[in-house]
């Protein structure tokens, strides 16, 4: 790929991000206006809206980062160094953040909740944002376990598809609505083969060839966005 094509690719990606941002501003600005003008009537309602706005803002930022920053490299024809995120795709059972670290990161969120309760101002927006981050940390580890299939079946299904079949789709971790809004959902009614499920949950170690096959497919489409 020549320098012109590389620059064109980057321009297209930036343009798509800008479009996504402007679309996000529609619900975000609406919630902010509601929070502001409802405060004289009900402080509790206003603070609740601010918290929700912060949480939704995280889900949007999570989607943008996952789609455009972790899966966005133009094809140059040269060998690439495997990124941490690509390594996670080809080794889905290996997650670096430990449960202990997640609990430590939960503590600031509790403190922020207490501060928001006493201040009752726009700090609640930041608390909602951080709460979205905490939700992501715990949701991501749950989506690499089997038991959430009963609680979050669609989220788990989408995450398996993103990891093993459609790396250029299903970028949402904590929610799926941004994939719906920006048309990056996987094909409807796609049934995940049993061998893919086994690979995702790390049950294909004894079947070396299927595992190599799935890793090869992921590498080929990882940056197709």
C-alpha cells in the first residue's frame, strides 16, 4: 500500500469517528439539557440523569476505542508486530487484569459515589463515566466464562462472534446498541459452530489443528474495518 492509500485510509477512519461522535451528541446533549432543567424540580432525578449520561458516555467511548483504535491499521504488505489486543483475540482465555486488580479499581468508584451523594453536582457525570469503566472490567471477564449465557446471552454471543468469526463487527462489550446504531452487528441468526465455542473457552488445546485454523482466520480479518 502506497503513502496515498495509507493517508486515504486514515482520513476515512477519522471521518467515520467524527460522524459517530456527532450522532452520539444527539442523545448526550438531550440528557444534559434534561439534567440541567430538571434540577429545580428534582435534584435526585437530575443527578440520576447525569449518572446515566456518564455511563452511556463510557459505552460510546468503549465502542470507539475498540473499533477504531484497536482494529484500525491499513494493510501495508509488511509483517506486523502482534498487538496486545490481537494476542487476546488469538488467546481468548488469557486476560491480564486479575480479579484482585478489578477489586482495587472498584474502590475509587465507591469513593466517587459517596462524593457524588454529598456534592450533588456535575461530579456525578464523572462518577457515571467511571462506573461504566468498572462495568466493562467485570463484564469483559464474565463474557469469557460460560455461566453468563443465562444472564447475558446476546452479549456473550456477540463477543464470541467478535473474537472468532467477525473481528470487524460486534465491538460493544457492555452493550450492543452502538453496534446496532453504527451498523457493525454480526449477521442475524448466525449460529456459532461448536468448535468455535470450544476454541473460545479454551477447550481446543488437545485439537492443535483446529486451533491453528481459527487463529489464522482471526489474523486475516483482524484489521478489516
